[in-house]
């Protein structure tokens, strides 16, 4: 009782803005915040560092801090980064835009100008030389779902709480600017222990849900060989379990869109692979495109996922399930129907139909095993990924960088509980270095395997040093094929050739005698097997960096096909007006 009384008394002691922000982050599940110090955020950082439940991870630059918050949000459900005014904010904005495209709640906190400088005609450093401090906030307006500029203590509590709760409800990034002179000042609106959030659950409109389920069940019941296809918005809808429940009930083949890989369990007996039009995995495309009805769960149809708009999918045969809307064929459409509710209700009503799955098993031929490299023959990319496949289990997670790794990693069959992440909608090269840092920090029960091309790695390489500093044990396969291979296959030119680096020596320089880090260069299959044995043995608790030397023209066949189709889409002539 005495402890409860003391706790109640403590709650009414005024807290500070800085402590409030720190406690709120811990309450929503953030244990690590990524950032770069600058003079406008230093006092705020003091309070974040002082919070026992929060760990500040200093990154080499703001862009990587944003990518790390993105990766962290994928593993943990929410991420956060903290930078300084304008020079930091405009540097992190590309990463925040990527998180927006992937529906990730990232809290982007910026240390802002002194509150006394607002409304004056003063010109501050870290700005473009105008007495208008709104430039940064205006830039963030299009890539965040809420912006809060906290430059007084009276409404700071409300602004911060509204921003954080909006990020969670919308599953999008938010921007919070906090004046540099406010974090340490106590104020009555801040209690030492802020009352925990309560976010109202989203509930479907019952009449719309029943009508949508009835219409969908009738539509699918008339089909001879229907299929299910999982898309990337299964995550934001929190509908993965309900999707599996529907799959179990209906008996249809289950495919996944490329951007949804990792959101559908690939060990499921009805799983048939990745549907990606002309570059689908073996026999998956034929089954999906020959179906007389298909249900797409949370799809995004862009030029990349449709292989230059070349999918053989007809709208009148499709049920499109968005996070809060269901559309049957060319209509009707039912709003305020949430995906998980819809799948659960449909599973109870749908009739089992295994015709398409039986067709798949009838035509399926196992993929050919890559020929073994001859002794001392230069290693090929398909040999590399054959051995990466063998490394996968439920204690691993794969992060695929933009480039040929997209296509090679798509062909990996994910064991139960094996994580998988890539950034297909935004496709920002270099994303994976920061994302690996953030994901590994959040998912400490998994060992991350990152597949990164040399061109992408050169964009963001510095924060491998942050991985070493934080004792991470990820495995990075650096695919050195002397340039931007994905760009070569879309449109070649001298600009796609880059300066070759001694990548292992670079990482050794970052290690600089401190931390657990092991590097090696691999040129043959024998060397790769030796490296994997070391990774799983003596260096199982170290960051492992393996530079794989590949021929510059050694690409997946899928990239060759995809590149030519995307190039054709990019080069369409203007329509005559």
C-alpha cells in the first residue's frame, strides 16, 4: 500500500518535456533510438540517454539513422530517430519517405530552434539563411502523416501525444520538432510517469462486413480454380494470421506478391511461390494467371511489381482486399471493412476448393539444382544463393538490397519463422545497410543475413561501424559485380560503372582493433563453403562480412527479363495530345 501511495504521489510531480518524450517512446515499445547529435538536439539527447529503458545508438549520418529506424520498425512494430534542425532533418527525409511508402510508424524527432527565436526576424545557422523556420516542416508534410512543432510548453504534451498516437493509428511516420531550450524545463502538464496510451480498436461496420463476405463467397463459389495472393499491406492491416486462417479453410493455392514476401508462411502446404508476372517462381505465374478468380490481399500494383504493367490479371476476376475496403470484380465495393475481420468471417463461410492446387501439383517440376562449380572455377551467383538457402532457419532473417538481390532472394524458400525484408515500393539503393542495423538491434533473437550489391553498399557503407560498435552478429554478403547491375539491365551507360573498393579492408579499417568482426573474400565455391563453416562456427557471435567476387554479367535470368520490360515501360513515347 505504501508503494502504491508513493507511486500516486510521484505521478503528480511535474516532469520535463524531455523525460515525457523518452517515457512515451518506451511505452510504445521503442527500446533503441537512432540518431546523430547536433547542437539543437543535445539537451533532448541528455534526457533520452537518461531514460533507463531507452538506448541511444549514434549513427554515422542521418540517412542511415532513418534507415535504421525503418528496419527497427519492421521487426519491432515502431521505430524512432532523432536528428538536428534542417541539416539533419533534410538529410533523414529520404529514409522517412521510404518508411512512408512501406507503411511503417517511425517517430522522427528533430531538435529545433530556441523558442524565443520563433516570430522574430533572426537568421539562424543550419538554415538556408532566411528568417523562416518552417522550411523543414513543409518538406516533411508530404512524407509524414502528422507534423508537430513544439515551441512552447503549454500544448507540448498534447502535440507529442497526438503525433505518436497518430503514427501508431495510421502506421506512417510522423515529424516532431522540439525547441532546443525546452526539454529540461518541468511543467505541470508532464507527470513523471505518463498515463499509458489507449488506442481505440478499429471495428468493421457489421452490415458492410456481412455484405462483403456474402458477395465474396458467392463470387468465389462460382469459380472452378480460384487462388489467393498475399500482398505487402497484410502487415499494416495486421492480417497475416487471418489470411492463413482463410487459406486453411478454402484450400486454394497461396501465392505471394514480390513485395509481400515474408508476410505469408512459405512452409504452408498450399504455398506455391512468388507471383511476379513473367518472372514468377516456377509454375506459380501459370496457376495464378489461368485462374478464373483470384483474391489479392493488400496488393500494390506498381510498375515494378507488375513488371512494366505486363501482368495478365483481369479486374473482373479479382477480389481486391485493402486494409479497410473490399472490392468484388468491377464492383460492388464495401468500405469500413477491415481486412482481418473480413478474412476471419469469410473463412467461416467459404467452400473448400482444391482444384487449382491439384493442377499445380500435377504440372510442378522441382527447380533444377545449379551445377556445382568446378574446382577453383570463379563462383556464380546461383551457386552463392544455393548455399545461402541452406543457411536459412527460424533463427535467421534475410534483408535484400535493391538490385539483383531482389530477384535472387525472391527464390529463397523461407523456413518457418525466418524473417524477410526489402524495400520494393521506394527502392532506395543503400537502404539495407541502415535497415540491417535497425532490424538486428530490434530482433536480437535472430541473426540477419544481408545481401547487398557493391553499388548500393557504397552509398551507406559507414554504418557497418555502428553494427560493430553495438556487438551485432549479422552476416553481410557483399556481391561485388563491379557496378550498378540492375541499372545496366534497364539502361546501360558509363555511369553504371563504379570505382572498385577493397571492401574487406574497408570493414577492417572500421573495426580498427575493437569489437568482434570477421571478414573474408570469396572467389570460388570452396572458399564460400569454408567461409560459411567459419560463420556458423568460430565466428557465430561476430559480425561477418563476406565479399563475393562475381562476374559483372552474372545476373539472375529474372533481372534480365524484368529489366527489359521496365525499360520498355520507362521509354514509352508521349501520347499525342
